[in-house]
C-alpha cells in the first residue's frame, strides 16, 4: 500500500526538477534505493564492476557490494571532487559509473564526460544527489544526463527530516528492459517495519538527550542502544564492514509526511546556503584552496546551494589544527570525508580500496587536507566563521 502523501512528495520533486511524478520512487533510506537499482542491474546484466570514489561515505559503497558487484575506485578531479572523466578507465565488466555531487557541487563538464564514458562502456550512469535533493546534472537543453538519480532526506542532508530518500528513473533510458525492471523493483518495495518507523519517530529525541550527556556517558550508552536495536544510527557498525543492516523498503506514512512538510521550505534554505557560500568565497578564496568549480561559479554569480563548503588546508596537520581552532570557536566544522570511505571502514580491501594506491593520489590528498564549513547558518555567522579560518591559515 502506497503511504499517504507519497504523491505530494513525488509531485514536488517533479516540479522542482522538470520531470514527471511517475518517474520518482520513495525509499526508507537513499542507500537502499541505490541497492535496489544495482541489484536490478546485476539481475539484468550480471554482476560486474561499479566505478565510484573513495572520497565518499562507506554507505555509498555498501549498496554496490550488497548488490553483488565489485567496487572499483577512480580518482577525483580537484575542481569538482567528483570522478575525473579524463582519468577514468572502463571496461567490459563496467556495469555502472557513479556521478557523486560532493557537498552539492554539480559540475556539467564532469557529468558530460561521465555520460560519454558510460555510453562507451554500455554502463548505467548513476547520479548520487544525496547532498543536493531535488537537483540534477543537466545537458545544455535541460535534459538530465543520468539514467538514475538517488536523493536523500536523511541525517545531515538538505532537509531536516533525517529519514527517507527518493530515486528518479529516466524514462528515456537506453536500455528499456533495465528501466522497466528497476521501476518494477522500486514500485514493489514493502513498507518499512513498525520497529524502524518507531525508531525514526524517536530518533530526534534520542539524539537530543544523548548529545546533552557527558561524552563518557553518551558514547557507551549510544553504542548499547544500537546493539540492542533501540537506536537506528546514521551509520551502523555493519555499514563499515561492507554490508547493510536492513532489507530495502518504502518509507512509512509518517516519514513521507515529514518530507512533504519540509520540501516547501527548500527554496528558502537553498537561497540561504548559496548566500553563505558567497560569504565564504568572498573572504577565503585568496587564502585557502577551494575547489575551482565553486570559485568559478562565484565569479559568474551562479553559486550553488552547497550542503557544506569544502576547503583544503595546506597539509594534514594544518587541517587538524584548523578543525581544532574551529571547534574552539564553537563552529560545527565537518570531517567529511576524513578518513576515506567515511567514517572509516574495518577492512579497506573489502571495499576494493588499497590505501596508498598511486592511481588515487588526488583523492587521498583531498582526504588528508579536507575541512568543510557549515552552510546552514546565517550569512553573518558564515562571515564570522570565515574570519576564524582566515586568521587560522594566515597566522
């Protein structure tokens, strides 16, 4: 049974993206939507390789492994922090390429290059829009570049909803049989269990209480609640071992209602975030490295509403010092994606990653130096934070 409110959400996503509501499917979490797509791909074409990046979260790679594919990591471009098409190698076993909009940075040249590479390999181009819900990489004529686009309503994303996700399936996908299979698998998902629905409802309260407790108390208590199945964490322990804790499902009616209520405020939130990015770039562009795609957009007054503003310190030690300085200034600076496959995995080999691989030199350099600044603040606060950063890196 389709949860009440689903059509409101899919209509709003379609309106925002210039697509059709019937091409959108809602899921309990975005990672499970990706799993469904990749399982259908394995069913249709056989297991193979999915090209992704190490500058990402482990939960963005787990669906590849759970679906029966091998994860193959390509290096990123410094300008976009997404896979560099110029250095990408595909082959006959390539089943999909992941276009990740890291921190919400959408780079048209990257999308075009990965689209060409996917076409050459006969592979699916899968868009990871977890950081920019309701935004797609588009061709000059406005058509989306990708075959499938995955969006997140989860923890620390663009919406304050903490749970839920959506998958868009291109109606003009070249492989019509695969398109129909993906759509069928997404449409037949059962509703999320009562237990997970309840955990979603109490998640905010649980975290509010845990965050107010002393760290020596909250850490073991949080771990105990997770082990007992009484807290559904943003990243479960099993998700750092190449697995996922649950089977894919559709969201509950309550989850859908939260998303439906939050989406109308997204335009205002995006405008605020873009203004914060402008403030950061104005103050910091001459003293700290910011990916060129962001700076170039600033020069054209086309700044995107980023989830966070990534800056790269001089080296790893400088990044740690900057994080410490920001914490002292009561700034919630992000460690995404330090270490690689954030927040770190038990065995990188399970994920197809060998630390120190020279083919991933740009990615590992970014992992070592990356610090990200909040954009869910006022413009005045963004300027204050930028001043803290400027003093720290100039001192």
